[in-house]
C-alpha cells in the first residue's frame, strides 16, 4: 500500500516498525478483540507500548512472541 494513500485514509498511521491495534491484529491474523483482551489480562502476554492514550505494538516484538509460541 502506498504510504501517501494510507496517510489520507488514516491520519494517525504509524509507518514502519510500530503498529496500532488494528494493524497488529491483522499482522497476527487475530481479531482486535483478542488483542485488546490479551493486553488487559496479559494472557497471552503480547508486548505493547503505551504512549499517552495510544497503544503501539513493535513488529519485532510480535515476531519474537510468535516464535516463542511455535516453540511450545
């Protein structure tokens, strides 16, 4: 997707490594509801960063989380 187009559709688009809840859910192929519940209960413990009211997920941390799940 062209970054300029994405910025027009979503003025809060965070390019590159950091993803919003909806982008992280799509990346992990789970629902946003699952991501939100996981953040609240910490089960599973998916790493995230809170900056003010914004919740961001690091693509590298999500990859590490997935790798840890495969090893179980």
